[in-house]
């Protein structure tokens, strides 16, 4: 069936992305410099400048890979003058800073941990978390900021990632009556209208008690496709609600390779990405295919305006973007109110 086909393709995509990043992990930082001529450093600096980190913040860097963005956030915080920190502390913001680097690929995280050691950044504020951007496992309304740099392009469902960043739902969700019958046999439930029928509404606790991924994912696919219920299985002990990753007022920032439109520059950029980058991948990392895949994924990524609409559709306000180098990369941002 079509949906069967789609599932296989999606599975293939996430497997392929996994293979690509396992394969490039050890050369990843060198290749970033080679391919962008070092510009990725300035782009990440710009991202962190726009984030405007503050002491005491809780920040989540998703698809954080080898830690580049997290290191910059820490460095930016460390460079805040003592005086300013003192003021902040007096303002009762004594809570510790936490910067979480979340990535699905343990190889990338391991390279990141080593780099942190080498740079003397084994800060207790820095936490490395293996996890999926489509199904995050963080506390309710726990983050002041969320960044994702060169990561959203590689995920299977962009909408799920955006919904996870925002998490619009409250601690109840609607599911199909028949699923609820199975899920809730002897679990607490309440009732809410769903498509003119009386349908039970179950809390996450009911699902956790079931421990059956298939039933839950089936329900999720039918009723709230933008919300992956898999997240609850990451830590069944940590509560029974859908969790809102960003706090109200939290900032979402996404740095991503994007689309160049200016005539002349576009042809040059196309030549560079389709011919030069795979050749560099082969020469420097001995891996043409992975870099070919990365280039193709850039072309498939939605153009700036369309991606901005997707962010707004996820619930974010004040969505805007800034093109850098004529759109080679763009920084999209949004606020959660
Ligand atoms: N943000 C880092 C940077 O800018 O240097 C790393 C970017 S790297 C191009 C993309 C990262 O996304 C890889 O580390 C990969 O493992 C991660 N990734 C891909 N799919 C993911 C997912 N579903 N959830 C979390 N991370 C994912």
C-alpha cells in the first residue's frame, strides 16, 4: 500500500541519515570548515548572537552533533562580565545554567564530548543527551531557548520536530474510541467530544501503563499526526503529561542551509554543491556518497518562506528569517507566548 511504502521510505531515510552521520562523525568538524571555507563558524556565531544567552538559562540545542552551538553559548555566557552576572544573581536568577546537546547519533555526541574535554569546557552546565528531535524527552516548559543548526533538514518529519519544540498540546490528548477501549481498560480516563462522539480522553499515564508502542503509535498516526507519542517511552517515570519543551517566552532558532535565488550566484552555488562538495567529501573524508546525500537534502528542504509558514503553523509567533550569504543559509526564529 501507499502508506506501507511511505513507512519503508521513512525508515530508510532515518537509517540513511544515521549511517551518514556515523560515517562522517570523526571528520565532521574538519569537513564543515573545508566545505564552508570556515563560514559555518560565523553563521553559528550569528545564531548564538541572535539567541542572546543569559546566565541561568536552560537551553536545548537539538541535533547538536559535536557541540559547536553549545560551546558558543557557553563561551558567550562565560564572557558576560562579572558585574552583569552579579546583577543577575541578585535578581534571584540563581538557578544554574543548563545547556543540553541532544542528538540522535551517539558517535557525533562522543566526538562532541571529546572536544569539550580538549577545550576545557566540561562545564557542569553542559549535558549530552542521546535523543530524537521528533520525540523529545525534556521537562514541561523547561527551556528558555531551543536551537537547531543544520539539523532539521535531515529529520524525517519536520512538522513533528517543530511541534516538539513548541508542544502546543496540554496534558490530555484525544484518541479514537476503539483505541481508548484497548488502552484504558482499567485505567483512569475522562470524556471529551471527538467528532461528535463521546470519546474518552486519556492522559499519558494510561499509555505508559500499556507499554505497547504499536497501539500507541497507531493512535498517534490517526489522531495527532504532528505529535509523536513515542516520547513518553523515553522516561516513563518522569510524569504523565505532554510536556511543553519551550517555556512561554522561549525562543526557537533554526540555522539551516537554504535556497539561493539570485541569478548567476544560484548557478555558481549549484555547481559548487553538486560537483565540488561530493568531490571534497571523497578527497578529505573518503566518503563521496554521504556528502552527495547532504547536498541533495539541501535541495529538498522547503524554501525560506514555506519553512517560516511551517514554524508559524506549529504555533510560534513573530516568525522571521534572516538570509546569510544570499540565502546559502537562513536563520529562522520564532517566539512561544
Ligand atoms: N548542529 C551541529 C552543527 O551545526 O555542527 C550538527 C549538525 S549535523 C549536519 C546534523 C546532526 O543532526 C547530526 O549530528 C545528526 O546525528 C543529527 N540528527 C539527524 N536526525 C536527527 C533526529 N531525528 N534527532 C536528533 N538529531 C538528529
